[in-house]
C-alpha cells in the first residue's frame, strides 16, 4: 500500500520546506497543530529549527492555532482542487498562525500549495 498524500506531505515535503526556509522558521514564534482526521495530527512549534519538539506527529490542543481537516478536504487542498463546504477546515485560536504556516508552502508560479506537483 502506498503512502497517503497527507503523510507524504507531512513526512517529506513539509520538513523540506522548513529546511529551505530555516531563517523564517527561527524568526517566527508560536505554534500550529494541524489535525487531518482520521489520519493523524502534526504540531509545529516555530522558533527553534531542529529542536526535538519543533515538529512532531502529535495533537496539541494547546497550540496557538488548531486547524482540523477531514482527509478528503486536506488532500483536495494539496492538489489545488476546489473545496466544497464540507471540505473546509475548522480553525481555533490565532488565525495569524495559518498565514505564517502558508508562507512555507509558497512555490513560485505553482499556486498556493503547488509543491505537490514537484513529486
């Protein structure tokens, strides 16, 4: 069975994006938890790139922002496909963290999350 697009995003592509933007990762303060149900949840704690808990597969309900997706909506978003109402995520907490998170996903001339098209 092949790895899901969600897992590939969180386990391969996102760490690459953080490494490529290390200065931004270290300059930002705060945390975001992205839960993709029923797949898993991942928490990013900005500020110390490479610290053991800066990027972990865990649900942190105390993160500054918690974003909850259903897997279908999350994978549609990764592929830049239109979202239907039921695909929209639920967000709790500091929405500014979402804007910060998306800065890591910007790929010139590939759309908001065009990094999926690199694979």
